[in-house]
C-alpha cells in the first residue's frame, strides 16, 4: 500500500516500502555482497565477547548482519523482521551459506510474540540484542519506538548488551542548519503533512521510499532510560575508522549506541 498524498506514515507504509521489489533487491544485494561494516564488526567483537550467547536481531532485513554474526562464530541466533519478503531472502541466503540453524521469524518489534521467540524449556532470555542500520528509527512515532525498546528489553536477561544505530541530527554543521530550517517549517505548519513528528524524514533514493526518524542524542538517552536500558557507550561511525567506498555508498554516517539491560 503506497501512502496517498497527505496521509500520515504508519508502520504499514514502512512495511510496504521494505517489501517493495526495489528495496528487496537493494538489501538482498548488500546481504550477499557487502556483509558487516568494519565499524559493526569492531563493536560486536567488543561488546558481544561470548560466542555462545543467544542473540536476538531485530529488523534483520535480508540477513546482512545475521550472516555476518554467523560468520563471526555466533551459533544461537534468532532474527526477525516485519517485512516478509526480506525475511524470505534472509532464509534463502542462510540456506545457501550452510547457516540453516539460524532461526528467522516474521515479527513486528512493537508487538513481539514472546512465546514464539523464546522456545527453550525452561525459558532462557536472550544474552544480547541488535537492531542495526537504523531499523529502530524506521518505526514511526516515539511511543512505538519505545514499545520496541521495551519488548526487546523484556526478552533479554539482566546485563545483556543491546547494539543499535541511529542518525544524529547534530552530526555536522550542514545537518544542523537543515534541521533549523525544518524547525521553521514545523513552527509555521508547513512541514510534509505525512510526517509524524519533528525529526522525521520521508524520501526516495536507490533503496526505494524510506521513512526515517532522526533523533538528537538526548532523545535516545531519555528513551533508553525510560525502557529499562542503561546507556553504556555511543560513538559516531567516522570515529571508528574509515569504511570502504562500497559501505559508504550503501549507508550514511550514523551513531552507534550500546546499552545494557537493567
Ligand atoms: C535499513 S533496514 C536494515 C536491514 C538489515 N538489518 C541491514 O542492515 O541490511 C531496516 C530494517 O528494519 C525493519 N523494520 C522496521 N521496522 C520494523 C518493525 N517494527 N519490526 C520489525 N522490523 C522492522 C525493516 O523491515 C528493515 O528490514
């Protein structure tokens, strides 16, 4: 379902955009040929030292990070996404890479089916969670993003690390200037009427149509504290070194966040 002019972006809009063939090809190509970014590998190695931990990956898409985790030696992986076309691609890739032990599910982070996700008897909560490449920020509405944070928190055990990324409205002078302009638009009611909140963007590029909420740092710190996560670390990608041209082509600057389940 494509959004009609002026109608607010909903989860259904975002899901349809990710199920669109253009997006499916884009993310599947990245899963097959790009793999983990250097920065992702550095942080996974640092904050997820236990290869035996059972990990939960939200918004796995076509499996780019999931297969990367498998290749790093993680064997207890559960990955889910609410775009069924992407999950099907991730399953096909896992089968081709001999990684059939990865458990893939079709699920929405804002309404997680706990019983389906935790299958162990007695139930053991996940030892870590990830929501990579800004997936959390593609959930429209702050309350919905908080619901996803709460759901992941309740599925993890105490002390479990949670790694995710967001954009950062303040990461450069150009970005700051563009948000000052956007603020004037919102103050005079001239923003794109499809947007839900200040900080939202809805644009079209080689990945197809993309909804993205761009937070400032304070917003994320407040939301982590409100949903049972203790902030541990955050860093801009460029501070972790230079990515390859292919990775920079695929993705913009972002901020990595690491939190611990309280
Ligand atoms: C930018 S893509 C990243 C995909 C993959 N992790 C990667 O890095 O290539 C973000 C992913 O988050 C998923 N996503 C967004 N909102 C979601 C939700 N509420 N529940 C589950 N998945 C969601 C999208 O379907 C999409 O696959």
